[in-house]
C-alpha cells in the first residue's frame, strides 16, 4: 500500500507517519528529511537548500523530484511506503504520478491533515527533533513516544526552520499553493480529510480506521 500524508507545516504529518511505521512496518519517506540530509552533507546544493528553508521559501519542484527518484531507485522494499508531505501542488502531483508509474506503484490512500493556523503556532513552539534518528517530539504536547526514545535527550534539537514566524509564513504559502491539490485528490479514490485539530492519538485513530477498512 502506498500512502500520502499531506498538510501544512505543524499539522503532524511526521508524527502520524511514525505511528504507521511502528504499527504497520511502513517506510516513511519525508522530502523534508531528504533535504535536511543533503544539508548535512554540507554540499553546495545543501547550502542553497538551507538558505531557502531558513527564509521560509519552498525548494523547487525539480529538485524534490530528483531527490525522490534517486531515493526510490535505491530502495529494495517498495510495497509499503508513506510519502510524508509530498506532493504539495498540482505540478508535483502529476510528476509524482509519473514517478510511481516508473516503479509500477499506485497510490492507495491520501490523508489531508486540516489544521487551524493558531494551533500550528502552539505545536511549533515546542517541537524538537532527534538529530540521530530524525524522530519528532513536542515538549508542549504530551508525547508518550518520548518514553521509548533510546537515543537520549542530548540529541534533541530545535530546527532552524522551526521558528514560529517562519513556520506561519510557510503555512500561508502552503495553503495558498495546496488548495488546488486538495480538490485534485478529492476527485480520486482513497482521499480522506482528517481533523488535524484533535489530539494526536485521536488523529491517528482516524487514520488507522481508514487503513483498516
């Protein structure tokens, strides 16, 4: 099964993807993680990506496609994948469809996490990420997964692009750009709009219910 989880920054895409990875053994593919991995390499490309992200701008569609294509080409297991935060516009959706065709894959479920702008501010203010395993936690919201985090607190960091002013700028830009994408997937089988304003565990139960159907 191929799953897409998309929604604005702070909607909880990464957290919900991690729940599915843990319970159903999916592989999470986050374009954000792919970009950050490139930044960690300290390449010229990584420097350009870092500058764009920190200013609240989005990375080009062509670059995202290239990173995904290279990643999928190296994968051995392609039957249980979660695409976290991609695609984010109609152009990417069409390119993504072609990319999946290239690897004989098809989308089964599309989850749109719909969340209020003000709640995003609250979530982002407490968000931290483990620099070792890339798992995301929130110090402002009860996060039981933190108990099972074995890397240690020393690896928990605040990402530079998690400044709330930057996030709100990205939120507004995302919603403006993504509105047509929502309508695009609504017309297709497997689309599910999820209330992202609920508690994290409640959101997961909604998602899990659609997967179990």
